[in-house]
C-alpha cells in the first residue's frame, strides 16, 4: 500500500520541474531530449503503478467470494444509513430489496436514476481501468503510445479517469484544455504520423467524421493558412485529396500509420462502431478500455486484441450482483447471484449497490457470460431492458429490433445504417385513424430516398423476428411500422437535447426508444424522406 504514495511523491517532485522547463521551449522542440525524458519518466511511472494494480486485480479475481464480501462490508460501513450492522450477503439481500433505475437516459418520469456514486468511490475502479487499459493497449500495439502518436478528437475522453499528472506528460496531440472540439480535429489533421484516435464514444466519433466531410474545405483552408500553427499547404492538399476519394478508408488515408480507435463503450454504440468500421475507419481495430454506466466502471477490458466489447466484471467496488434474465419475460428471478455463480452462456441483468444511499439498483443492462478470468465472469453487453417497444404488449426488445432493422437495411441497395431511433405512435399522436404502430427514424449513408417497398421490408423483418408481433399484425391490432429518413445532424441534435437534461448521466448511453414528445420531435422535424 506504500507504493502508491511513493509514486505520487515521485511525480510531484520530478514532473513539475520538467513541465516548467518544457514551457520555455518552442512547440517545434517537442522531440528534444528533455521532452523524451519527460515522456519516459511518465510512462515508467504509469507502468509501475499499473503493475501494482494488475497484482491487486489478480489477487481479487483469484479469491472472488472473499473480495466481494470485503467490498460489501466496505460499502455498508460507509453508507449514510442507520442500522446497517448486517454484513452477510443473505441478510443484506433480505433487508435491501431491489429497485429499478431509470431505464433510459431521457426518462423524466417519477422513476429516478441510480444516485451517482461519490467521486472517491468511483476513482479507484476508474483509475484501475485507465491504467490497465493503457498498458494493455501498449502491449497489443507497441508503437501506439509513442511520443505524439495519439490524438483525441472529442471533448470527452474514452479513459474513465484522468491520469494523476499533467495531461500533456505523455505528449498526446490535442490534449490542451479547450471547450471547442474544432481545434482538436485541426491538431490531429496537422499530424500525419498518428497511430491512435481517441473519442469519448463511438457516436461522438461518427459526428466528427461526418463533420469532417461537411467542413473539409474549410478545415483544409485553415491548415493551409496556418490556423493554428505554421502554414502547411502540402498537408491541406493531402486532406482535400483524401476527402475526394469518399468515406471508405478515409482515416488511413489521412493517417497512414493508424492502428486503433479508442472509444468508451456505454450502450447504444454498436451501430456507430459498425458504421465507422465499414466506412471511415475501415481496416482499424477498435478498443474500449472499460464498460461504464451511470453507476461507475462495471467492466475492464484487458485484451485489446480480442473482439470488441468483452469485459471482465471485477469483484471490488462498486458491489455487483447478477440477476438471471428469464426467457420471454422481464420479471425478476427469486434471487441475485454473486460473480462466482455466473454460468457461461447465460444472460444476466446487472445490479449495482450504491455506496452513498445504499440502494440495490437494477441497471437494466443485460450481459451474456462468454468466458472466465480466474474466478470472475467475462461478459458481453447484449441489450437494455428499458429500450422495449410495446404498443399491444408485444415487447420488442432492443436486440431483436436492431437485428430486424439491420436485416432490412441490408436489403436497401447501397444503404449503410448510421443511427436509428424509435417512438411508439402514441407519443407523437400519429395513431389517429389507424392502429398503434412504431415510428422509426433512420440516418443512412448511400441512400437519399426510401421507396415504399424499402419501408415495408422493416415490417416484414419484424414479423419474421417476433411471432407475437406477426400475430398482432395479422389481426390488425398493430399497424405497420412507419420508417422515416432523417437528414444529417438529426441525431446530433437529439444528443444535444439529451445532454441538456439535468439528470443526464455520463457516459451518454444512446437511447433507441424515445418516451417524450419533445425529444421525438428532434427527429421528426428533420425528416427528409
């Protein structure tokens, strides 16, 4: 336990001095001996601290039951609630019944979201995820974290916790404290040797590339004129030439040494990842260092070389339980399970105990166990229970609807799905004179108009996926799904409206089913076909 204070002391003594000296040098001298020394010291300190964190993780995952008991005791001892003397798990479950968190980011009903855990509680798990993620990324892609090899393109970061030293110590491009994302993109465009791109989430990165295409000429002009930095007319010409060849493979044309894209997984990101991988970021690996929810870091990604979205559920704080998901129903099982009781291939809803208010909260996130690490389950995020369409009790879940929509879009010639949102017809009062139905808004690439034949294909795919929906359609109890094509920027406007909500969590999980009229109208007002 003394290693951590010693590490912080080393950083406090050495890095400020180096940073002060660096401030006296011009930007053109970033590759000087002193800059290299600063980078090596910071990286060595990170590896040292990460080695300690990895040892702690190994010990806790080898003795999962004891680790969870310890996490529970810590949680109960710090709770601001009287009569919390029970420490065994059975008594804990009996005294604290399960509650439900707000199931969508845009929920504004009386149902409240999970109270945020304190920064102190989140700090340990978030810092561990960041340190282990950086070291794992460096191991999988050895040159990615070299000096000046990484650029962040969004204001938010994919790393759950800022590192405890100046942000520019590891010499990342574009990490200065700006509140405007444009300088970040310009800095990245001026740096052809980048090996990694970072963005808070995949949907934010998708916005960046769409904006890059729309404003490419303006950005090229700024680079040619030297705004910011020295004029780079040759680099501006490279940008124009890369954009002229279209979106497919654009990232590698702009940055030929790119290897990986780093974003934070937060629910509702699968379509953006698929679109980026098929078009702008074709040929690049994707890495998410952690799976995060409003309650904190819930899963760690220790293997960047593995398929995207596999996470180890650690046994420490926050205290996690698993609620078995019964097939065909959302009713809760008799009891939650601990991590060691998880079975491979089974699906579970995550349950999180809040340290501050001592609330056992069902998050609504469903994961499937796909492996094991020591004694802890490795999971893949599947869907969210709150993202369900149901106008006649048919309960079309997020995963089933997304699969049907994907099959339908695959039958639309040249189309690539970028984003989608659904609204039950009652929200928009669009059922007058017709049976209740779904209003579906899609953002596409490669298709400017939707024919009636194309629109009908979604309804056919939904009927194939859900016998219950097919039966209701046969009897006329449910009307056909209505599909609308929205223009560029529609979902960016929706996310801006979501972010304006006072209870908006971070990271921003993208809702697929909208429950409020003013949010649905953000898409309805931007329909182009």
